[in-house]
C-alpha cells in the first residue's frame, strides 16, 4: 500500500503507477512513512503528485517557487530536489511543530539552504512578498493550506507568478465532496466557488486533474 494514494483509482492501479513511474528520493520515502503515524497524515501529497511536480518544474525551468502550506515537508523537499543548485523556495506555514519535522528532511536531503521558511499567516507573507520580491518574481507556486482562504492565496499569488508560470492547487475535489451543491462545509463551499471561478478566469489556462484529491494546474497567460 502506497501511503497518500489517490481514492479515485483502485489500490492495484495506484501501486502500478507508483512502481513504474515514481522515482522517489530516500528522504521522501522516509518523510512519507513517518508522516503516516501523524493524525493529519492525509494532508501529505501523494508520491505521484510529487513526480508530476518534477516534470512541471523541469518544463518551467523553475528557479524560484512558492509554497503555501508546508506540513511535514514532502512537497517542499520534492520541489527543492528538482530545482537547480541556486534555486529557492519561499515556504509559508503556521505550524512550528510540523515544519520542525520538515526541517529535518530538508537537512537530511541536503536542500535546507534552498528553503526560506516563513512562519505566520500566509496572506500576510504573500502581501509582503508582493512588496519585497515584486511582481512576476516566481516561476511556480503550490497552494495546499486552509481551503477557505484558497481564493485569497490565489489572488495574492497570481501577481507574484511570472507570465507562463504555474500555480498548482491541491485538494480541489475534496474527496468528492465538491459534488454536493448544498454542502454547508465552508471548505467545500470555498473550493466549489474557486473551481467555478477558475473555470472562466481569463487570466489563466487551467486543467483540473482527477489525480490524488484533485489537482488544478493554472498556467498564467502571457
Ligand atoms: Ca493537500
């Protein structure tokens, strides 16, 4: 059983996809296995998502990326390993506990120097980045934090991304709960609203991939 597997495909298919296509660094295997024992283990991205990131980052020639929601560091580690030696990730999170775990993996994988961790509310960090780093200063962003603020993160991230750069959103299908038009869950409502907004947003070209828990790619038009 591969941890963090997609609920959209059966376990055998998932295992096959993992076996034939995922090249996972030993530190990532360790991160994934150790994270399984934590109560919020489902917050970790799946290994095939990490593999997708590797392809996307290579295609973008990414050097500078943004992450909103670090958790125990799987996605930031896979990203940092894919970036060139002078690559940089600005990583936002509110949890000292989880990011302390992430820091151990960053160190062990030898990529800690590429990661600039900003502890605190991500919206404030993103506002500061808009002032300090400026527009079009990032190639790639991964948004995987509190769902009710996704749209806020999107609007603050879009100016930071360069034209032809990419924003990736996680959990856009919310284990299928987005199908419930009458849901009163604020997270489900927020994701439904964002899916509809992105579907007709002329600033980006999107693709909602039914892998893992639903991954939306939003490519910023030139
Ligand atoms: Ca997630």
